[in-house]
């Protein structure tokens, strides 16, 4: 889907839409103590498999009659108009969110004690103490509100879309004479043309790289662009036309931008024909170097289309959804087709009880999926859902154009759905196999380390600093489904009394901040944590170090009164060789595992992941510190001049390279200030 954003840059803040309702897990360590940034940035990992919600076992605190009585009270006051209802238990936790064209009639169906209902519904009724109702004008509004509330409240008995990360787009900017191509997430407030959505950041990055080779459009920031005096490396390797130093004129660069926009808009055949014609013309004129350039551009376009795999012939714009169920789990595979091109696919593993049918899971999934995403004109499904017409009407109103929701039975659309269904089946099979392997590793670890039970949550801690500066601690988390990156945390070391380089004191601060928050959680987190899929308390804590680090952490845990968490430290082998590590646990002799032991490999992976994450966090902090402090330490350079210098040159390195004359051209920088800045970076000996 292509979007044009003509907004005036000055109006961006005023026109930016309000932030969408957060779906952040309540256990997230938000607040001033913890920076919740996770590693990987734009890394796109498959969603974890949710816990299976068993059909047996009592959830309610009272008999079924108590729930029926609560629902009967709600029926007496319920409207006969459309609306959304919420069933709550004795702790005011939302159990279920539903919608109805006639709320009174729908609730009455739950209140009838003689009605044959599934075990899942009976358990929900038994747990219900109160019912809350919100009236809406239409059933369409009720559908949209229901989807929004399910994503916010995460009710126990609803199907839940557990991964609703926004999708990336490609943006060709429209607020500069030499447009830039870049990856974009979030509100589309910057002027330009948006192409997407793409299934992952990796798909966008690969496409942008190929587009740079094909159309030579710049990817640098405006500040970097304005500060150039000679072409950068991208121009040298033929991935940029070099508009910054006028290696190409305005007309020529505009033609490249138009061709790129046409290609992303679905006119790929016309663009390739035009390039082929130019290549043949250059060859006939014996300009073989120019002909070779067109040849390379054509090859880059072919590479984009070959990476896209299946490309439809008759379907211009559609999202394809296919669901496969196995072993009590569901996998929904989504393919994105825009302008006749395949822009990637992604697998989701929604949380749902085993009793839900594929149609029920898919119907609830779709409403939540498009809660914060623009729908295309066609939505193709592997199964017929009960409320496809209602969903189509709701999405049409939201999108401002007609949206069709169908389960095709023949033709190319059916082929696309079949292809997606095959991918869903394979994705769920891979995920189940990976989960089984991880489970075996955790079981082997529990047996090897004599843990009281198989760990469901493992936390690994590490610190990083350079001579005590930019000190940062980090925690990574692993569980039955592998690394849980949305649970990663980094801790900026804040204690002023810590001696630079004191690893013990840094670890003490990190662990105290982490576990004091668990012992005394915020009220909102404490009330919701019980419904979370992943445990908040670790079963095993691993730290990098030897017996000394282990004893220091034991003392910290003793002061906090922690007794239920197993503890282990991992000491590097001689000469820091992997495979010769020593494991230390309280009240036990040192443990040495065989170099080829799978449990040792697993522990090494955990430690290395923590090290990777903390080093990355430290480098970001150090880079920011150097960028800011490098200018602040110069006498007479305050925030305004610092900001002006960075806007003009882009980076601290470019400021360091600048001459006194170049520095003096920056608004607000006098000749004396320019001399001072130059002498700061180029001190004279003696």
C-alpha cells in the first residue's frame, strides 16, 4: 500500500496522532530505575509459543450458580442495543471481553443454567463475580472496541494476539530537494511517499539496499548530506548518485526518484523496460561504461523480485491469512502483497485454549491485528469466519475505502491461501520442534545442576564499563522457547559512591534494583502479573564470575531475603578458553562439565548472549556520552551552539575534521568560538 504524506514539517507535532494504547506486559520494569530498551533494535524474532490453556481445572472461586447469579443481575440492567461486556472475577481481573448486537440477549444465553455450554464457558461463568457493559451505537463500533480492549486487558478466556509490533515501511521523503530513502515505523507524519507494510525490518533493509543499487538514491540524513564537501563511500561503490556534491543534477536525480517510486508502486515492468532501453542505447553509442551501469541496475531490480518468491499475477493488494492448529497450539501465517509484489510474510502464535476452533481463533485474531494497522482492499482467509461481513464493514469504515474479507475457493487467490497454509503448517512444526529441543536442554540442566525443578525462567547478569565510566548492567532472560528478548533489561549504574571499576558494587546495585521491584511490585503490575504467560520470578540466576562473585551475590540475596531462587556463577577457563569453564553453586564443589556437554554449550550461549547485550548497551551509552561531552567540555560552547554544530555537521567526527573557516560558517559560532573548538580537537604540542 502506498501512502502520500503532504504534511508541512512545521505542523508535524500538531498533527501527530495520539499514541496507541500500550500492550506492554505489566511486568515490564518501567520507571526511572530501569531502561527497558531491549537488544537487537529491529531484529524480528518469531513470537514465542504461549502456554497451553487447559480445559480442565477450576478457575472460579465459587460454584457455577454464583456466576449465573452475577450474570442474571447484569441481564436485568443490560441494554438491548449493541455493546461490549466484560466479565470480572473477585479480584476485578477481566476474564473475558465480548461484543453483541443485543447485549441483553447475549448475556441471557450465559445465564441459562440448563443451556449446554463448552467446559471453557462454564469455567468462565464460575469465575465471574461482576459484569461491566459499555453501549455502542452500532455493532461495528462494538467489534472495534472489543478488539481494542482485548489487546489492552489480555483477558484469560479470549484469543490473544501476543505480538502486535508495528510493521516497517519504506519512506521516500518529500521535504528535501534530494529525497532520501529510509526505513520507517510509527506515525506517518513526515512528508513523502510510504510503501508497505513489509513483514520485517530485514525485508525492508534488503529491499532498500537493492533499491540503492538500482536507483542510486541517498540514504544519509539531511544533516550529513548538507555537510558533505566530497562524495562519500556509497557513491564510490555505486550505491548513491552523489547529489550532495552535485555529481548529478536536480533533473537527473528527480528521474531516479521517480523510477524508484514507480517500481515500488507496481510499475516494475515499465521501469525495467525503460532501463533496458537506456542500456541498449548506451551500448549502440559505444558508451560501454554507462551501459554497464544500467546493466547493474537491472540486475539489482531482478534481485529484489527473485527474493520476493511468489508474486501474484492478478492480485494487486491483499493480506493473506492462513491458520494451522496442532498439539493444542495455533499458528497464523500472514503474507503481504502490495502493488502486485510479495512484501514478506510473518508467523504469529496467538494465545488460545485448545477448545477454540480455527475459525474462532482467526476471527478474533483479525479484529485485533487491524486495531492499529491500515487494512488493504482484500483480505484472503484460509477459513470462513462467522462475522466476515461485519469485519469487512468495520475495516472499510476505518480505512476509508472498501475492504473485502473472503475465503477464496478457486483461482489464483486460492493458490495464495494454500501457499500461506503450507507455511503456517511448517512454521508451527519448526516452533514445536525448537520448543521440544529447548525443553530437553532445560531438563538436562536441572538434572546436571541438581536444581529443585526444571527452570522456566533463567536470568543472566553481566556488567560493562571502561575504567568505571559509562557503567551499565544488563539482564537477559531465557525460557522454554529460547531467549525472551522483550524481557531483556539494561541498568545504567547510578550510585555515586561506587569506586570506578568495582564490579561487585555494580552487580549489587543491579540485583537490588531488579529484585526489590519484584518483592514490592507497583500496584498495577501486581494486580496483572498473575495472568501473564511468562513467570516474573526467575528459577535460576546466572552471573559471570567465580566463587568470589557468587559469594557476593549470595550476600545480596540474603539481605533481600531471597531463598527460592537458585544461583550459579560461570568462571572462564584458562586463557578464557570456551569449553573449559567452571561452574560454582552455593554449598557445592566446583562443577566441571565435559567440553562437548550440551548443557555446557547451553550455558555458554546464555553467558555469551548476556555479554553481547551488555556490550551493545555500553557502546550506545559511551557513544552518546562522547557525542555530548565532547562539545560540552569546550569553554563557551553551551547547548545552543552544540546543537547548531551537530545539526550542521551531523557527527562529532565531522566537527573534529572541520577547519576554522568551516566552523565559523555555523550560525551562532563566532570566529573566536570557531578557533576554540578547533584548538580543542587539535591541541598544539608544548
